[in-house]
């Protein structure tokens, strides 16, 4: 039996930056190492969407030495990290416990496999391809642990914008939130199929841009498809809502993890019947209904990105083993979607 030595934060960052190069992040984004020492040990890693105080406490309780989140802790400049605010509490909690914090944000949104590929996989889509075909970019061969992430104070536009995790209103750990098709939150990452030219989550990444499109095994009613989405994603107060009529048949599905309403026209151009995304803006949705004829299925922002966590955890574990290192990984079970109560209209 081969025994591998434990990884360091630097080892983990090197693998993550090979799969999700910081150079692929938007100019306004803040990716990379936010807290911690690159040379500290990292035998246990927790993956989460948002770096809220509750998630930071979970990382400490779980014995993690590295917390990897999708959303940045601070998306805009700050002048202090006092514990009077959520961001400061996160920083203090992590530093006291010796836990590093690393963010993979818009560089994971455009990577294949990445955030939207994991969403497509959760929904059972086949023959997944880029929504708007860019020139594929392979991950740079020389990406290493010392590369800094892009960072800016600009608001910007993109699939995942909308604020840092710590500013999104922390969630309580009693929410559970495991997706029916994911095998439960909080478990160690298992093997997932992944999407991409390299065939699986262990291979190199390419940059496919925002959004993916694929096909269901067979056409089904919009009502049945929405039920599929409910089963695939963690439960949230907002649930799943859609434009269109319940009996409309759909098969070709576009997806974008995070806020992807601006991709309605691209979805139509690609022949999609449906665009699954989050944070549906009033005018984007009106355009979808009136001008484009594409059904919009709207889900919680957090839920649309949660499936990526297991995929990223598996890639980290596989990538480290290829380097002769080992790490245990887990996925946060805390629902950090800020919406808590939903009362349906009569």
C-alpha cells in the first residue's frame, strides 16, 4: 500500500490554479489566497460557496486547514477587518485556528469542467458544449502556487457577481441542503463524470466561457423538467420557478451557474428551449418571454453553484495524488442562500 505525505496549502493552490488559472478571472474579481500561509499543512480541505462566519466556524470544527470558496470574502476594497463585521469575523476565526482561505470564482465559471458543467451534469444533460463557442484556451502549463489572483474594486458584470460571501447574510447550519442527486452534503467528494475535452474531472481544463448547453435524454414537459431541477439541487426557500406553460415540451437545455440572465439571447441562438440560471432580472426575463421565446428556469444563486463543490474537491484530491500528496476533502452542508421565508401567492 502506497502512503502519500500530506499536502501543504501551496500544494493545493498549485493544483487549483492548474485547473482554474487566476488569469481566467474577470478583471473586477478577487480570486486567490485571501487568508493563511502557503507553507502551512493542509491535510483537510473544506469546500463551500460562501465564506460566511458560519462556514468559517464549520471549517474550524471540521478540522480543515484550508477553506476553498467560490465567492470572494471581499469583492471590493476594505479598510479594516474588525470583528464588528462579518468579514472581520471570518478573518479572525480562520487566523486563530490556522485555517487558510482560497477563492476560485469567475475562473471556475469559464473553466471546463467548471461551475456550469457541474450544473449540467446534475441535471443529466448529454453532449454538453459551450453556450457561446469561444476559442478554447488550455490552462497555462506554468501556472503555479505563487501566482496572485486578479483583484479589483469594480462592480463589473459576469455570471457570478453580486457581492462577497461574507456580505450575503450568513446562513445557519441547521438547514441541511443536500441535493437529491448529489449523495448528500458534507460527504467526502466522490468520482464525478465531469465535462471537458480531457474526459473527466482529473484532466486539464480549457476555457469555454460562460454557460453550457446540452440535451435531455428525451423531451419532457416543463413541469417535469422543473421537478428534475428540484431533485438535482439543494433545497432553498425560493425553490424553482419558471416562465412558460407547464405542458410545454423541452429538451435542449442551456445552463449558467450564478447570475446568467444576460445569456438569454445566446441560449436562443444555440437552439435552447430552456435557460436554467439564477437571479432572474425583471427585464432579462421579459425579453426571454417576449422577444426570445426561451423558457427561463430560475433557481437560487447558491444552489446553482453548489454542485461544483464536489467536482472541485474531487479534482483537488486527484491532482494532489498525481503529485504524490494526499488530502481529505469535504463539502459544506450549510445553506448560505440568504432567503429564508417563502410564502406562495394565492
